C-alpha cells in the first residue's frame, strides 16, 4: 500500500514539501490542505504588484490547484480548513463550505505559517483598514486604491512588510506615513543603520514617526496615544506575525518558549508521525545556538524540502538559519545577516563592531555610491557574529559573503584575506568587506583601538575624555560634536604638545579612516589611551548624536 501524506498549508514550505515528496515517491498519495483559495503563490511579491513593479497578477500565482495535479498528481483541497487531529487514529478533520470529513494519513506535515497580528482597537474593522498576507488581501488593497482614490495612507509598523507597503503606496501616489512604536524602524538593525534607512525614505517624502502608538482609527484619520492625529484614507496594519498554532495546540503538540511549535533537528514534532516547517516552528539560530522563530521565506522553503525528505524516510538534519534578509527601500537597499550589535549584547556576548563607509566600487570609476557596512564580532575570540549594510549598490552581495562566512564558521582573518572579484566597475582592490575585517582585527590586536557608536554613547565621559575632531576646517564649520577639540589631521603632528597625554583621547573624522591614521600617530607618540570612533561622524549622526554648529 502506498503511503498517504497530508500537508496542511500550501504556500512556501507546504508547496515545496509536496513537490519534493512526489520526486521522492511516485506512488504516494499526497494531499495539500489550503485554507485560502490559492496555493503556491509568491507572497513576498505582493507589495510589488500593488506598487506596479509587477504588472501581471498571474506572475504571482506560481502554481494552481489544477497545475499541481497535472504536473505532480498532488491533490490540493483549497478553501478547506484543518480543524482537528486524532493522533492515535492518525486522522485529520477537514472542513469546507459543504461538509466536515476525517482523512487518514500515514505522515502529517504542518506548514501553516503565521498570520498578521491585528490589535483590538476602535475602528480596526473599518473598510479602509487592511493587512497584507494573501492574494485576496492584495486584491482588496489594489481594488480600494483604484475605486476609493485615497490620498493619505498610514502604515502601522516599520518592519519588512510595513516598509515595503509604504514604498508601494508612495509609488501609487499616496502620501504615506509609517508609525512605529519602537525607537527605530527595522529593529533587526542597529540604530545607525536603521536611521540611515529612515533618512533615505524621508528624503523621498515618506514620513516616519517612531515612538508612536495607535489609539484608534476613524473614517479619515488615525488617533495616536499621545493625543495627536494623522490623516488616513487607507490604513495598512503590519505590526507582527503570529505563528498559526490552533491546530497544533488542539492536538497537544509541544509549544516552545519562543511561542512556536517545537521540532527536533529533523523537523519532527513531539508526535513521531507529525512534522512541521516554516514560520510556525522554532529553529536554531546558527550564531546564538538557541531556538528562535525566523519567519522568512528562504528558510521556510528549505525546511519544506528537508521535512518532505525526512517524512518519507530519509534522515537529513536541518541545522538552523542565520536570519539573512534584504529589503528594497526605494533607491536604497538594507540587508543583514546573523546578529546585530544590540542583539549580541542582549545575548550577553563579549561583542565589538566596526563600521566602514566606502564607495561600492572604485572611487575613480564613474557612478560610485556610498556603502555603509557594519561588521559585528566577538571581542575575545574574533568570531564573526553578523553584519548589516545599507546603500544603493552592492549591498546584498556583501551580506551574502558574510552569510557564507558565518555558515562556514570563517574567521576575521579569512574575511580579511578572501579573494573577492575585483574590477573598477564592481569593487575596489580591497573590498569594503576586506577593510571591515582589517578594522576588526586592528581593534582586537590593539593596533588601532576603536569604539562602535553604541560603545561611544554608553562609555564616553564628557567631563573626563577629550573628544578630538581631525576633519578639515570646512567640515568642522558645517557641524561637529559638542565639546570637541578641532585639530585637522594634517596639522596634528605640529600640535601634539597641546594635547594632554594623561587624558583618554576619543578621535573621530567623517567615516573613521582619517581618525584611524590619527590614532596610529598618537599611539606612537606616547599617548596611552586613544580610541577611534568607528564609522565616524556619519554613524554618530545617524545614531542620533546631536551636532554643535
């Protein structure tokens, strides 16, 4: 008798698992249960249809119910909900518009993902309030824009979907405002990186309001908890995703401390015949080594492939994820992998970070644009922990390199030496990644001590430390840190006598390179406590440090 596999959830992990199962077993019965009307659609592409970047809706529908049957002989039961599991009898109860019925299974795969969290607030059910998670959600927003002709949009939540939708609505001509109750958008990133992204969005006319919470929604405006209001003809709520665990809890499957379904390294749940993959499960973070939830499409698809293999009798371990992500923000890109500095510190790690601001390719070749790259590493062992990057070109390829370095457990020395592709239109002879690794090693070795912006904010003592600005006069006059002493780098050798050798000298320039030269000079002249601010005034400004004029 052929085995029967039932998969609950037909997007990302579920669809991948179904196709993989058929490749592994031509004779198995494979049934996909999908609550919505569509199966295997490109959910990450939904904002780009609303923006107009993707013009054909059909491009997002990767496979249909009929297509799954004709190509894979997979039975897809759309508009059907799984409502109960009888683990002892190995049956699952299904419900559609016509009936309820029990279905036998040999192996059950849960791939239900998550659903948007919608707060209970006055007006949250109004016709101009939306979430974006499914194709019908997308259709509803697209139709409303075309028919109601809204002018002002408020996006509640400054994460991935929220910012993608702010851009999409902006592209459709709406005046867009993003509300974020945290101090920064994209909380996965450190403040100076997320603030750079915020500044870029605001330059293009998208307003960002942080430390703001929604109180209520009215017909043409939203009310905030601080008593203010914002015009809003369309409201998009994107404040988080909850794992879909109703069925798993009903079946008595183990739920983890992070709020997701517990699976072992083979993606098996606490029931030996039930497996799970995707946004609903807890997995190992490869850097932290602890269980986390990583609701991203890439890991979900890879888990779908592995869970199908294991449900069919293979034994392939899923070793976790890094949380690598990338986000298009109008003409800029924000990407990250591994841990941010803040996340590493929160985990109790002995962490350090360096930031470089370099052109994405050779400066002398036309079209060079500034790339900000932050590398996070262990201070005691030099272990690479993560990276973030922001810019207009070359962002994601640098983060992908760090992701591979994390995957291969490479060292800073490896990253410093790696032979990356170079030609003037694409990079520099020393890539920004090489330079970031040089800077990290310089700190570890004591060759050029440095602070990250976060360390400066928490450690600098204005009444004791001497803050030294080594930029040029014109740069100084445009703005500088309060209480700073100004000595341009090229004049520093001639003015060493004016500096107190017993004081701790904290040195900065625009990006951190000239101040690195100053640190090396001062250390060799007998100054014992000299520290470079990595990333310089550019990072300090993005992090919210105020300038004196």
